[in-house]
C-alpha cells in the first residue's frame, strides 16, 4: 500500500502532500524529514533515477527533476519495480501539467493535482482468508461482496479470487483470496498467502477448531511475517461457540467475533479490514 506522497521544491517547501494510511511517526515529524531530504536529493546527482531508503515497516522512495523533489512512502511488501514505476509516472504527470506553475505555486494547483495523484498511486491489495473447511470463509467473502449468503456448505476447491466492487480503502482496491480449507490442499497454503497485505484466519469458534487453527499463525510467521493478521471467531450464534476473548487467548493474535450469515455484519467486517489495512 502507498501510504504517502509528497512533492517539494529544493528549499524543502512542500508543494503537495497527501497521506493515504497511517505512519509510524507523526505527520509533523514526517514532513520535517522529507523537507530535510528535499534539500539533499538535488545534490545526489541522481540523473532522474529513483532510490529508496528502508524505514521500520515501509520504504521511502525519492527522486528529483531539477529543483523539484518527489517522495513516496510504500509498504516493504510492495514490489520495488512497481512502486518505482508509479513514482516515475507521478514525475512525468506533474511536469507535463504543472511545469509552468512552479514559479508561483497556488493552492488551486494542489486541488487539480490531487485526483491525478490518486489515480497514479492506486494499488490492489491482496487479502487472504485462511482456515479449515466449513468455518465460513466463503460466506465471509460473499458478505463483503454483498452477495447472497449460502444456506449450505459448498467446499471451495483450490482458491477463489474475487475483487470487492466499490470497496476502496485509502488508495487501494481489495482483492480477496478464499483458500480451500480441506487438508489435502495444505501444501498449497504457503504459496497462496505469499504477498498478502492482510491475512484473516477464520475459525468456527469450537475448541477443537481453534486449537487446530493455531497452525496458521505459525505458517504466517514463517511465510509472510510482514503481513497484518487477525482472527475471526465466526459462528458466534451457535451454542457451543467460544467467546472471541477465549479464542484470542488460545490463538495469541487479535480476534473479533462474527456471525457471517447475518448481512447486518457487513459494515463491521469492512471496518475491521479498514482498521488492519490502514494501520501499521
């Protein structure tokens, strides 16, 4: 996910800045940092190249065109070539549309620039739903997509990949991977969760399933440790359901209760996803 974009002059003055997601530092501290960086970048003789530095959980990409400096903060899991291409497109678009406005930058220019930046920086965010068969992964996906909820369990074979129409978080569109939960597909799980920005472990809230599902926590730590993760304690309407607090105690990751067959829970589910996508 692209979290921040800044365009500055060589004196460190911010011409345009927009934040799409949370940062590990305050906005004021971040702006001071990129302003100081803008003083340095023109002296590095990048010749149009794009470089980056590693922050705690993100990378800060930077480049310049003469006296104008461009920075872009993105998650470390984002592919470097893709982010560099977006920053190059940002540079080209800015210079094409605003080259003649640089001597006297006006607030109205930022308003014209903002939708262009939004379009350039839009990315697709992979969310993986993982859990054993019958816990409600496909129902959760259908709930998120506002589709008719199933009345009986039809096992997913392989993996189901669905976009979520109209669901944008920050500057990202959601792509959900619904992984088959039958144990015969176990050898594929590590491959399917790779490059996920968010992984949701789904349990049916029974003691047996919750204890067994701890396997997924270990798998994620081994395969995709940078991904954001939380657990859904589904089927909270059933009499034998463990409380979300008890499931969290067993799973040792943040857990939220859900009744996925209730359409009224779509907003709750969407806000949970927003929280973990936008967070650090």
